[in-house]
C-alpha cells in the first residue's frame, strides 16, 4: 500500500543502546563489508525521509528532513552527511551511534572529497533506493572524475530481508504497537465516523511509542482504504482500514474490516486468512497460499489490495525482493504481512491480514486481524 508521506519525520528516532546495541551495528557492518566486491574502494549509502532502510540498517540514521548519505571505508569507518547547519548536527548525532556526523551541502562534492581523502583507489559501491532523485547519480559520477560508481543494491538488499534476533524482537514490538492502534480504532468505530476511528488509531500508536503511523480508511461504504483527504462522510459500515506503524525503525502493518453486521464477505475473508495461516511455513509457495485463499473465498474475487498476498516487511514497509515478480515462497526467519481480501461489489468488500514469521513447522503470528 502506498500511503501519504509526512513532510517531516516528527517521531522519536534517537538511537537507543537498549533497543539496538552497538554490537548489532558492528555485526551489520561486517556483513555489508563481507558482501562488497574486493575491488571496491568504499561504499556510498543514500537515504531520505521517505525511504531510509539502507541508511538505518548501518547507522540507525533516518533523515527527518530531506536526505543524508553515509560513507563507509573498507576498514569499517563510517561518516554521515546530513541536511542542516553545523549547529543542527548536535541533534542529528542523537539519531545514530556514528560519531562523525557533518552538515550536507553538496552531495557529489562530499563524496568526491571523501573518495580522495579516505577511500582507496578504485570504484565505489552505491546503495540506495528507488526514491533517489533522478539527477543525483549523474552528478555524483561527474564529480568523481572518471571513478566508477557500482550499484550494489541487489546484493545488499538481501541483508534487509534477513532478520537477526534483535530485528525480530523489534518487529514483534512494532506489532504490539499495531495491536494497540487497531484496538483503539475498533473502540472508536462504535457510533463514530471513520475519520474519528482513524485519529484514535494514530493517537494510540503515538502513545505506544510509534515513530510514525499511517492510516488509510474507506471513504465510502465498503470502499478501498485511501488517504483521509476528503470531508468526513460520517459512520460507514463496513469500514475497511489499513494501519502501518514504525517502531525503532521497524514497520508493522495491518488490514482490518470493521462492521456491526453479520457479513458474509467478511466471514469468507476470515476463512481465507485462516486457510493461509494453516498452511504457511518456511518453504510454502505463494501459489499454494493463493489457492488456499481462493478456495476459502468460495468464488469471490480476491480484492485488488490483497493480490500481493505476501509482503516482506522490516526496515522497509515493503521490502525489495530478489525475484523480479515478487515473493515466490516464504523464507524462514523473515517477517511477512499475509493479506486476505474479497470483493463482491463496490460497497461489499473485506480486507484482513496477519504479521507472521515462518519457521519449519508453521508460523509465529506476531499480530492478526482475527484476534
């Protein structure tokens, strides 16, 4: 789901040794350096306020405005350039364990100066996301004066999909925050408008320590969840909603359908999610999950928002997959959102989901709309 992005990140993104120990980052840097080609002289890591998974993975840094870069040498020394004045770097340093945090003025020049000063001769690796400005890479390459820039994202993105014990613990905590947000939404749904229910979810997430909370709701009876940018339409029944929260850098998401009626479409969607959870385990193919869901739906069409029924989630709200067509099968130790949805008519739809970690004999359910 694509949700409305905040103009400025306002949650608490300060680095906490208790939540993410320095030893976790030492291990991550070792993994990153181990995946780099021996001929690369160093690594440039780009992130912005919309997508900063790679940057957060190595440093915990999430730019609250604009963007930032991390520069990693082959011997593991890390430097960050962040938007803001020298005075603002005092606050910026609170976002990371990295001690060398400098103002960002001209990204290509920062990289060129660092390459000449700290990195050895040879090409540089580059790790970024699809949200990087289209004109930035050509300007970086021009500033390097012929030194080659190698995109290593395909290799390093695999590290984001893997979950250490610390990452799994934080994903579980994020699901706890998600549960509180959804519970608040359900409480407010009784007799209140969809907008009021969404606001209640956002407040509950913030009270539970969420760094970010994104809520989409139906704007018409049974409609697909979307951004709340129209006048309040009053109470809608059924109300379809999507809630995503971020805690300590890790995302959790959930689809829920709220109704006060006996609703066959909801009942069949519940059956579809139960059928998926019943067979899900490490190695289960997405095709098998789809067959189980389709059988339980009894001929109802899968809702468009649930066509991608297994989504990897972590430091990215939707993780980049190795397979061109997305996830082919569930992998042990990863965190997934399993989505079930049914569509009967424009006003008769349902969406539900669960957050799971596959293992050999099944899945650990971190959160479920069925609870």
